[in-house]
């Protein structure tokens, strides 16, 4: 089949409390909408086979970071990491399976078992720094996958596209000034984490946008800023940090995208991948906290990846 869809039951076990927006119900909403849409019959549904090993995580995180999180892991209850990032007894298991899913997706796409892949995993990852968990994120899932593609598969040029409403500061910190990795993003500014506007690294294409920016403007900036740089970079694989919290129904921020905007962006990235990367795309769930909008947007994204 065209698209591999990967998830794991452990990703539902990570819990940051009943009122926290980054909840296990996010994966339930996506699964329900996939079933209701009927596209579940046309994609390859898989369960992540193995958690990410230390050797994969330490390509992008310090060993001290792994040990620090292990030391903080509670046996019961909750442990605050920062104001909005909380550990519970199964957090590290979930985080390792989330990163392991991206590794597995890279391997499957590189082996030609699928043209592309979507990883429905949590906790998300793009705020995780080399030595710090933050912003709901513990390990940087997309960065683990990128580093695996470069080190294990010998790719020379890859691209990371981050369309979450928040700047992917962790991914930027890991790959800044590494010419093998081109990172393109838009993000609402000012907004958490308040980064991205001052980076002048040649491999970073950061496009901050003000609150209430709508889909038409996002399409224009993608065409003007992302696509020419992607074409010049000629990536051998495209990675997508797929956050859907820029949707107009998601009140964690104030952008105005809808499902058709995510489908359009996916189409543009697929065209670049078809031209330069034999169609290879690995997409990884990041944000998206209005359950209905998240589920509908993921379905639009996956439906486009699967050419349905």
C-alpha cells in the first residue's frame, strides 16, 4: 500500500493529568475518524515493533538527558518537568515507542515497503532540546528519525517541514548549521516558545506569522519561501513535523487553517518528494488539541499521502 500508518498502545499510557490538552484521547479521536472515513481500508495499519534504543536517542540527545529523565520517572502519580510538561509512570515507555516508530517508518520507506508513512505517536517531540524536555516533549521524535536516516541509511540531504503552530525549537537546536538538513517552518509569533525569529543559520527557513493568519496567506508563504529552498536542496527524504494546532478551531493558538490547507501543503511536499526523493516522506504527529479538528486534519493529511 502507498501509506504505512504506525502507532503503539504504549503511546496512550502517557498521561499528564485530566485537564491537560496533550491527552491520550488525541489518538482515540484520530483512530475513530480514520475508521469513520473509510480510508483505514486503504492504508497499511501497523504497530510499532520496538522502542528506540539509547544508541538512537543519543544521536540527538545527551546521555545525561536520558539519565535525568530516568531519574525523574515516577513509579506512581505525576512529576512536573516544567509548567506544562509532566511525567507519569509510563511516560518514558511511550516516548521511546514514539521515537521508535519514526525509526521503523524510516526503515520501511527506505526499504520500499511503503511510499510514505504517518506516525500517530505521542508524546510529541519537536520542542525537546538536546538536553532538556519541554513543551509536552521528552525525546525529539523527528530528529531521532532524521539522524537514523543519515547515519544508518547514508542519506546526504534531508528536509524537515514543521507546520505546527509553535516553532520547533528543539529540532532547530539539534540541526542548526548542519547543511545536510534543511528545516522549513511557519509558526505563530509571538507564542510559545518565543524562538525562531533570530536564527540566521543558512539551513533554517523560519517564517513567523501573526495571530489570525489564515490558510490563503500560509499557502502563499509556502510557495514563496519553502518550495524554492526545498527544490534547491533536493532532499532524499522529507520529514514532516505534523502539528495540526494551527487549525481555526484549536484555541491553543490563533491561526486560521482548515483541513484543505493541510491537504494542500501535503500535496506540495509530495510533489517535491516525487521529484527528488522517490516519493519518500515520513510524517510524525506533533500538536493538535481540538479533538475533532485534529482528527479531521489528520485524515485529510493521510488521505492525501495515500493518494485517495
